[in-house]
């Protein structure tokens, strides 16, 4: 049973206030964080921790990202209604839900079967029309490219050319790039056929991207 409460809504409001203090200022992102019940995507035995600003373990050694990280990546993407967005790493499904609430057409790919199945079921129960794919996220989804925006929710060892090439001109990609232990959050904008601009937005620690172009197959 998916239920919300005044108490949990109040905790979301408190979380939004915390995110504001941390520098999240995109009003549409803050509204989406307040609108989407994170506890729906959280392990049911630990719902009391759902609105703490922490990452938390889910199945198969993966995590639901820290709310600040979700908010920052989403803010950097600058989502516009109707944007076609590719998410690499469905995980719990929380990030995809935030993108959908912002008005994006969301395509998400997951390589872990149990997570893919759980997210699919949850999206259906919530009435979220999100396109899901089971497969190697490090390849992207070339058959559905180009995308307006691409987001990686796992750490890549380098900026992957095969993903930046799936962007439209003026499209944006946000990804944690670096070592297994620490990554820089990069924002990459495709400004021409073979021309990109990039900026860095702090250090993070994500689970590793697997697959052919990730850390392991």
C-alpha cells in the first residue's frame, strides 16, 4: 500500500528547506522534491530515514542517491517540459520520477534485474509513464537517440564518447566521472557535431557504472 501522511509531507518540506540552504535554487526542482514521496522508493523497513539527506542501500549493493545529489544533478540538467531524457541507472526509480514530474519524457535503463522489475512495478502503481529498458546502460540507447538530456546515476571511469554522441546539439549530459572512490560531477553541453563544453560541480561518491564501457561487464 502506497500511503503518504501529513508527517511525511512535513518531512519533505524540511528536506526542501535543507536543500535550499545547500544551494539548490531551481524552484521547479524544489517543487518536484516536495511533490514526490521519496519513501515510496525506499526500503519499507527504513521509511523513518527516507527524508534524511543521505544515500541509502537498496538491493544488489546499489543505493538510492542522497536527495542533494538528485537535486543538484536535476538542477544542472535544466529540464524543460517535453525534454527527452535518458537516465542511465534506474536504481530505485526516484530520480526518474523527479524527471517525470518536471515534465520530461523519461527513458531509463537498468542492468540489475531485481531493480528493473521493482522500478517497473512501482512506476505502474504510481501511474508514471516512464520508458524502461533492461540492459547495459554504458551503451546508452542509440536506437532512441538523440536525447535533449542524459544523466548518469553511477560513476563512469571517463567521459564516454558514445553517450555524448547521443545528445542533440545544445543537449546536456550530467555524470560523475573519476575513480571508483571519488568522482567529479561534470556538466557537458554539446555545442556542435564534435564540439563540447564542460564544467565541474563538486566531488561525489557513486556506485560504479558497470557494462562494456564501465568498470566491469
